[in-house]
């Protein structure tokens, strides 16, 4: 019987202390699976300023199943994941963090669900234990805003610890947008999904996430603009509101002026209101034009998503 190949995609940024710890834990877990599966372990170094790449090279030397991709600059986790997935050959791909927060001992569960017939198996957290108040609060707010304004709803508390069947991976390669959210895109694809509920662990090096604070903001803005054009629509809505309120007030002023005249409005009031209505109409049109421009802008950016500096063991 042919053994199935499982690709593990591990994005790494400032993980010099974690790479070898992660590898050891991974080997321990995979030892039990070796009879059934082959593996390739793809580390994607997201241009870390520390010794992360050197650590990856060391492991590549002793284990030919370990592969390294060094990106040409820091492209952020979403793109690092993409680069790894695009280079993978496995029948299934598992994306997992390098810092140990995604427990490797759950890998067999992912594979079992995959074998059952699921195409996409993802980790969902009951709650983020040990996470700061800020992180819990901000992720809650993020999902609230996101789901309120975007056309496609995201499931809350899911993570990037996921298994994708090759069918999904092949489809994933067709996405070309640069402002991307891995979780959102894989959710969007549909297929047969299963959630595995378990919590994140502490980081192997005991340090704190380098990524969260900068990423939360970037991800929120990116995902808002990539799945919806809400910020642009907002201008249009504002215009609509101004026109609407302006018109009502204008009618009120007209009626009052030509009947009981209780407020004694001057002509200036009327002129101001007509102005407001006109500005509103202009803003509405701007919102509409912005929508078209956004579409065009998304289409014409033909830059590559990422550049690779070096590849090892491919
Ligand atoms: N990461 C990356 N590029 C970045 C930041 C982070 O590839 O610019 C990697 C990081 O090495 C880790 C994963 O993405 O494997 C998640 O990052 P982190 O642990 O900092 O975030 P959190 O645990 O808060 O999701
Ligand atoms: Mg982490």
C-alpha cells in the first residue's frame, strides 16, 4: 500500500529558540504515524531578523524530509502560509505554528478526521486560556465588526491550525489576492468541514507573541477591505443620510414658511439646506464611483504575492 504524503507548513518569524524544540516534538508525535504516512515539513522563514533561518538550515541538513523556504522580506504570516502551501506536494497539508501553541499531539486527530472523509479539518478554541485581556477583547470586537459588515461570515474562535485535502490546496492556489486571510479563504471554499475543539498551548520558548499586536490591526483592515468595500460604502451612506435629512428639513421649512410661519425661517436656511442636499448627492455619487474603482484596483494589481530568497531540500 502506498503511504500518503502529509505536508506540514510552518511559518516562522523570530522563532530561533522554537524551531529545534518544535522539530523534536514533531518527530516524537510522528514516530507513531510513520508506518502509515510519509511527511514533508516545510518551514517558511518570514525574513526573521534573528537566527531562525540558520536553525532551519541545521535541521534540513540532518533530515531530507525537512524543507526550507526563505522569503525575501517579511510578508506576514498569511503570505508565509501561502508560500508554504504552494510549495507543498502532500495528499493533505497541515498548517501549524512554529511556537508550539498549536499542539502537535493533535496531528493524529486531524488525520483521522481526514480519513473519515472530511476535506478540511480545523481547530476551534473553547476560549483562549492564558491570553491577555486585550487579546480576548480585541478578537471578540474583530469578529463582531467583521461579521456585521462583510458579506461572508467568519466562524468565531477558529485558528490557522488546519488540515486541507489536496483538492482544497489545488483550489487555494487559484486565489491571487494579496490582502488575504488564510482562515477566511479556506472557510470560503466550502467542502466538507470538521472542527476539532481544543485550546492553544503556551509558547515553547515561553516568550510572547511577536505578531499579535501588529497583526491584529493589519489583519482587521486587510480583511475588512478584502471581503467587503465597507469603508468606501461609508462615504456613500453618509451622502444618503445628508440628502435624506436635508430633504426632510427642507420640506419642513417650506411648509412652515408658507403656512403658520411659527419659526420665522430666513431665506438663508433654505439655501443652506439645498446645499446640504446637493453635497449629499455628490457624496453618494463618490461612494458609487469608489465602488467601481475598488473593483478595478483589485483587478489590476498584478504584482507577485511574495518573492523567495532561497529554497532548501526542494
Ligand atoms: N509569523 C510569520 N510572520 C510574521 C509573524 C508571525 O510567519 O510576520 C508566524 C510565527 O512564527 C508563528 C505564527 O506565524 O509560527 C503565529 O505567530 P504568533 O505566534 O506571533 O501569533 P499568535 O500566536 O498570536 O497567533
Ligand atoms: Mg503564537
